[in-house]
């Protein structure tokens, strides 16, 4: 019997394409990276970047990977030095990862707490029914599990909604502006600047910040065009303010996340636990 088992295992190991399975597994693991891990990988990639090389394998992280591709395209087209821009982007990405680490930590902590709360409800039910000599109420456990899962799924959907509300608009504005400023820095003709940088796309957004930014940029360009004024300091000031706005929106998102985390714990996990407790108490006929 032992010999047959050994032969079977040997044949399986011989005919199963182990290398392909390992390769597929590693690819799946790579694709399933968390957003924070993708950001860390992108930071390393940017530090070792060759702008003239193949950028198709860059890790995807928020708007940063598309910004790197824009920088590379401008460098190829204009032959411009972009090292200063890349250095600033690396610094911004590093700061962004600190915020993302907090967000990822909060999300993972929340999901773990949800799991622990589910476990407590089931443990209480099983332990108490054994102590009291009652039958396990599988119908209640199924309902509690379904209710808990609704809480988990709705919380994940809520995270996406909060990101869309707080982070998507400022990310688009910041990305559009950084491309605009980079094209200005490399000497794009003024009459082509707005069109080629697509900064006018932010006007379509229902955001006061976007509309105010476009009006201010339009005024600066007119001043540059007709008066030849140096607007570099104004553009730097705008960029600093936008990064501040971006960090502020991330902090607001994190605060909202913590508030909803508490609410979801109470509504979807504490309530079933208490209901289970009183249901068991009712069987004591006190």
C-alpha cells in the first residue's frame, strides 16, 4: 500500500506542470496585492526608473502611475529634464503612502473586529446551548451570519463610495494640474498649454475647487501671454496648496471611515450579539 501511494504521488508530481502552477500562483499573488503594497512597489520602481524604457509594467497606484507615464511622454517629446519633477513626485508618493498605511490599517483592523464579533456571537450560542442543555438554533445562527455578511459587504461598498466622494475629485484635479505645470516647465507654447495638458477637463467637474483653479490658471496664462509676466511662483504656490488639499481630503476620509466603522460594529454585530444573549436568557424561564 505504501509503495502504491509513493508511486501515485511520484506520477502526480511528474505529470503536473509544477512550474506553470507556481508561475500562475505568483502572478495571482502579484495581482492581488493591496493598494498600499502597490504604492510601495511603485515607489521602488520610480527610484529605478528609465523614462525611455517600457513603462507598461509599472505598478498601478491611484493617479501616480499615469502621472509617471505623462512625465515620460513629455520627456520623450520635448527632450526635457524631468528629474526635479520625478523627485517631487517621489516625495509626494512617499507622504501619500504614510496616509494609505493608516487607511489600510484601519480597514484591516475593522474587518478583523467584524470577524471577532461574528465569532463571539457563534461562540456564545454554542457554549450557552451546551451549558443549558438546549438544542442549537441553526436558523438563528444562519440569520445572524447573513446579517453579519450584509454588514461586511455594505462596509466594503461604503469604503468605495467614500473614496469616490472624498478622494477621486481631488486626485483628478491634482493629476491634471501637475501635467499642466510640467508642460509649462518644459516650455510648451502658451497658446497650446491648456489644450494639450487637458486642464480644461476639470471644469466639467461639479467642484468649486476645480472651477476656482481653472479661473486662476486662465488669468495667469492671460497675464503671461499679454504682459510676459513670470508666473512660476504662482504655479508653485498653487501646487503646494493642492497637495495640502489632497492630504486634508485623505484625513477627512480616514475620519469618516472610523465613524462608520463604529456605527457598523454596533448595528451589524453588537445587535445580533445582544439579541442572541436575550434569546438564550428567555429559555431560562426566570
